[in-house]
């Protein structure tokens, strides 16, 4: 069974992602893993590798994980979404989709 965050979201496109935010977040992620830095030129290759985009018949398709992390209008796709974030196993906060 496919994990929720790996599923393609019908109707979602790259236009629904905040591609200005994406490089900085993935740059920090790659730095922590000791990978090469992410640039706008390498971003499009990294996103499918990380399961954020999936190759479709006509174009790249956006996954739920990409929308959750980088979506501009998450509520358009997940109207009842609520996220729980726990820092260091102690501080837990809840966020509603906007």
C-alpha cells in the first residue's frame, strides 16, 4: 500500500507549490545529510528523488507530501487538514490548513 504522502493529488500542479520556499528548505535538508547544496537548477531533479513529484504521462505530478510541505493553499486540496508538530519530543503544536 502506498503511503499517503507519496500519493499523487489530482488537480495539483507545480503552480500550487511555493517554489521560492522549496529551495531553502531542501537546502537545509541536504546540508544536514551531507549532500550537495540545492540550487534552482538542481531542485527539479531532487524533488522526484525525494518523492515530492512523480513522473506522469504528460508532466510531473505533485504528491500529497509536496503539498503538505510546500503548498500555497493546502486547504484547496485537504479541506479538513490539521497538522501536529512536535519539537524534540516535548513541545506539540496544532496547525490548521490555510
